C-alpha cells in the first residue's frame, strides 16, 4: 500500500499551495484568506521513484464552533489515517498558541511528524524559525511553497524511510488479478465477496453502511492469484452526512483505480438507478474493465424480472460490451459464472498487438468505409499502434485525424472489438495529426524559373493583344 502523508496546520499557512506543489497540479483551491479548504483532498504523487498519497486538510486550532468544528474533524480523521504527518506553520506570522496546541496533540499520537516552516521568502529565515524549536518537533524544514523553494528537500527528508516502488510487473505477479466489488449500500457486495471466497471473510449485516473501509483480500483459485477488494457503498452526494462515510467513498474510488476489473453490483429489486450509472461512470473514467452483477434475483416474480431486464437493456445501451449476470449472492446462484467473464474482461483490457497488424485492420476498415470529408479534404489515416493497456489504447496517426467525428470513432472502435473479440473493457482511440514540416514556410522558387515564368506571361500578353486587333 502507498504511504499516506497528511498536511496539518492552522488555516492560511499554505497547506493547499504545498499540496499543489507536491502533486504537481492545481487540484486544491488557493486564495489569500483563511478557511478556504474545508474537506480533506487526496492526491497521488511521485518523487524519486517513490509513490505516495498526500492529503490536504482544513485548518485546525482556531475555533471549535460552527463549521470550524467540522473542518477540525476532517483534519483529525486525516491525522489518524496518515502514516506520516507534515505539520505546516507560518514563518511570517510566527509561533501562535494554536500551533502549540496542535503540536501537543501530535506528540501524543506516536507518529512521525515533520515540522515545515512555510513562507520563508521575504523574511530572515534563520531568525524567523528560531521560536518554532519550542514545539519540540525537531528542526523546522524551510520552504516557500508559492515558489516551490525547498519542497524537493522537504520530500527527501519526509520520504527517507519510504522504499522505492517495485517493478509493476513483479507487483502484478505478487497480487494477481485485482478485483473490486462496488455498488450502492446494502446491494449485497460483502455477501458476494464471501461467496466468491467460499468463506465468511467480511462482516455481513442487513444495514446500509456496514462496510466502512476498502478491504483487500488476497486468495488463490484454480492455481491463479487474485486480490479481492470489498468496498463501502456509495450513496448520492446529497445524502452523505457522516465524515466516516465520506472517507469510505474516497477509499472506494481509490479501489476502483487500483483494480484491474470492477464488478458493479446492482439490486434487482430496486432496478437500475442513477447512482448505479454514476458508479459505472467513475469506472469508465478510470478506464477499468467491468462486469455487471444483478443481485437478489431470487424470489422475484416473472413480471418483476421482465421489467428488470427491460430496464437493463434500456439503461445499459452505452456499455454494450459489458457482460451482465443475473445472480443471487446469498444462495450462490450464477456466482460461479462471474469468473469466466472477469477473465475475458481482464485479458481484453491487456490487449497487445503489433503495429503492422493494427495498421492492416485500420486500412481494411477505411477501405470498407472511408473517413468523412473535412473542409473539402478527406481525413487520411496512415498507421496505428498500441498506446497502452488497461484500458487498451490504440493510437492512430494521419492527416486531420483530430477532426474525426464521434460516429466514425465508434465505427473504428467496433471494428477493433470485432476483430480481437474484446469484451468487458472500454477501448480508447487516440488520434494524432501529423505535423506538416513546410507549414508556415514560404516557397523559394529558383530565380531562373521565376524569370522563365515572367517571359512566358509577357509573351502570352503580347499574343493576346495581337489577337484582339
């Protein structure tokens, strides 16, 4: 598992700015007033072949009333889930009573804490950080997050004991096929996990929200290694109130990104609802292979089953490549049929084809149905190659290919799916237009050719005048 680093401190000390510097993004809102950040924000980061998760938090220590109390709870939750803590203080404002209060709480946790003095630009740094030694957290690390100064040295100190990432291929061999089971609360995810494992591995109770965290369970089946991920149920955003549930949702979304294949569990008795489609959308954005499991299919009337099937056909028309299974996790009906679909989806998502074969299929597809005309000129697709796996990414090069309309893109996707029998995975097609090396350059005509042209024009004009007479 990746280590989690939490950024803790008073409001307006520069935690969000530091978060953006570490993640090399602009994901966190930054403004020069206190209390802008209220919720925990997670980001993935890599430094010197060491990957980790960094958490931006709201300010604590200022007030314990109103919305500040909720912000403090968010920050305290981040402290408890973190492996390493970066305590950020403001070198310009100096040591305040709230800094001392936060330091006292951090010392009682027994976790490794790094004291970082931000905003050292424009001040005498050595003199500004002297008073922070009083906190008893060691020598302050000096940074200027707004300019990125000192951030690399800070990460070296914080990640000193974190091992470098292993070879991804070796990691895949060790953990096997990672399979995430996702869905709304109380649709039977944990029951399905126990059925897939063949034992009562996770707690099952007839109450939404029983599972709070993502549980990673390695196991073997038919001499093949798997890692099964049981996740918390995800409700609509407007119905999420508890801080623990918000944390559970983040862990579920992380599990989707970690997985090779996602099994989306849907309650047959409630039918396909909007939140089910939102979850499928998250999996599609992550590019994950997918299998749909319609659970609680037992004890339903024939009319209810026919209505459910009609709902499935209507609402899943945007993912016709996903295999749908009708199961009962409680009684085990149809659960065994999930594994073949999971394997097909995994194999399809890791498609590997040589450029010559892909280009031949592309040429056959364009010969059978030519690309459309754009501004009077036809799109020319020259060659194709693989751009990645999980999801399989096909890169097509040519002229004006970036103007390819959506319907022709779908046509090409269906051709590749049919030829390689891809099932259970999205296919990404990336168009790259070839650059014209002569674009913007003036034509340099030989002087003799230009003189010959002038003589020819003059001769033609004389002949035209003579003819008019």
